[in-house]
């Protein structure tokens, strides 16, 4: 049975339970809250007009970007709160154990933090539908000896406190008696970076976290899965009534049908599916060595764009080489054609200031030509495809997408048809003819990947800077206290 059919049948069943509960409600003594009073979880959320979701700070699930909340779990939670016609409150917990403790005590309504299915928790909590899958992976440093299994892992394994791994490893110890590990009170991402730097030999992490950390520290390498891949779910505070669970199932079903779930996954997860060690290492090195020189120019000429996006486009174009020249004659940091340079009044394409200013202006010009029917968050990807292959070919692929039954205003539909522009059976019917559509497809995918890497790299740098500042303050306070 395919996933969509399964979810559909499950939704129908849960909606039946919801309808039954509306006519023959469970006794309101079903669940007791932290103060000992009984309540219905769904009714409580509606009465307080607020959905409380617990999560963990994570580069995929939840993070702050320019002080704005972002992440896959945040976007999904916000959309679900809108579905319920209530406000959203996010509560940040330190680790998974704290998350489940808060859920059990009804301090939060839902736990959403890239949480894999755990059959042992079915007695305490309800589950939402799966929206992707992940596995626990043993991680080592690329270049060191790759462990093949847990059999000879006698030392060097470090895991984070409250991750839920301790119980899993205790079970595995029956099979591998010599298995030994250390539990530390550090974030999972920190341990992954320590592996990359050689500070610790091994750790275990969720495969999604591993893929994300690799984009910043490419020396992180998964050795093997220590358990089978498991589905990822939201956990719901337990209740005998099923209305919140049924509502969540219907919401996910609708999100799959209207494409909003796919758009969220595209935004936060798609770039993790591709990892090129050499390219990523070169890009991270360029962020350290080259970006500081040109960052002021990207910030100055960003206009309505994010400067990091503009920088990502420039790296895709020239690897931040102001003297770059291609065999086709495009030149400079933003690889402008002679015609585009003349249009944008550029006198020297090899001048990084002129190139970045003109490249940004041209992207803005293309953005302004995008139809209003295209979602705001997708407009930039349409514009970048046009930047790469020309506006005429973008018009062609949108027309082709509509002919093939897709939505010409949906980037996911359009991007999948870009490669068809190089196939004669399709381009012979199009106004602007043949185009290297796959190159445009890969161009936008690369820009999105570079953008996510630079955002996460700068986020980690900021965290490290704040940690050093806090350490310095603590040291100063201790010194003052000792002097007193």
C-alpha cells in the first residue's frame, strides 16, 4: 500500500473517530493536567486559543534567522495552528528527554523535533502521521579508519545527554558486551563538529542532523546505521479523545494534496539530499577566506534580496572570482553577458563592485517580471532560472508545465520540467526552442544549497562567538567574586 493511500485511509478512520467523539464525547475525566484538573486536550487548545509546541534548536527543525523563527518544524507548526484557527507558541527545550517530560506533564501540546517513532512511547503519547524518515548513524572523521560495526567499538563513543540513545545502546550491549560510551551534556551538533575536528572519535546522531552538519564540516562521515530507518512523527500529549490527532492527520493530508508540505520539505530538506565532499570543502574554505572581502558589496547592493542569497548566486557564477571568464564570453563576479552589461550600464565587467551591483539589479528586474500568481517565496527561484537561461525559456517551461497538467506558478512542478527543454519532442513546440534546462535546474539547486550552507555556517560562527563572550563574562564575574 503506498504512503498516500495509507494516510488517506488513516485520515478517514480518524475523522470517523472525531465525528463519533463529537456526538458521543469521551468523559471529560480522560486526562489530568499538571494541576490535577481533568480536561480535553482539543478543547483546551481552542479555549486558550493557542497551540503550544515544544521543540529543540536544530539547523533543520527550528532556528532563528535574523531574529525570525524558521525551520521545518516551525513552518509546519505555524500552518497547523492556522488550520486550528489558534495562535502558536513555541517552547524551546534542551534535549529530547526534557521534551517528552514536558509533553507527559502537559506543559506542551505537541512535541515536534525530528523525532523518530519509538514503540515504547505508544502507551504514553499519541502520534501524528509520518512526514519523512531518519535513522541513527554512527559518525566518524573522514580520513580516519572507518568502523564497520559496534563489535570492536570499545572506547571513544560520545553521545549527548537526553537524546534517548542511552536506552538503545544498553539494548545493543547485550549483543556487543564490550561496547562502551560516554554521555555528555552538549548539543548534538557540537559533538558532530568535535568529531570533524578530531576532538572525539565517534558520536551517534540522527541522519538528518548528520546531513545538515556535513554541509558546514564536510569531514563528518557516517559509518553505518545502528538501527533500522524509522519514520519521523509529531508526538501528541495523551488523551482518550482523538480530535487533535484526527485534526493533525487531516491537516497533513491537506498539506500533501495542496503541495504545501512538499514546499516546506523543499525549503529545508532538499539541499541535504546532495553532498559533494570536494565542492562543499572548497565552498566552506571560500566562505572563510574570500567572502569577508566581498561581503560589504553583497550587503550594499542586496536591495530587496538577502545578501547571503546574492553571495550564493555569485559563488555559483564565478566562485567569487572577479576575473572569471567563460568560453562563451560571460565575465566577472556575476558572469554578465556583454549585452546584459550594456543594458545595466556596466563599463568594466571585471570590476566586482560594478558586477555585483548590476547582477543584483538584473535579478530585481527579473523578479518584477514574475507573475503575481507565483507565491512570494518561490518568485526568486523562477527569477534565478531566468537569470541562467533567459526569460523566454522560463516562459516556455511554464507553458509546458501547464500543458503537462502541472501548475505553472508552482516551482516544484516547473523545476521538474526544466530538463525537458533540451528534448526535441518538447522544445520543437515551444516559442523559444531548445534550452539547457537541466543546467538551469542544477543552477537553482546549487544556489539553494550554497545559501543554506552559508546561513548555517554564519549561524554556527555567531553561536561560537556568543559562547566565548559568555565564557569571558563568567570568568570576569568569578574573578571579581574571588577578589571580594
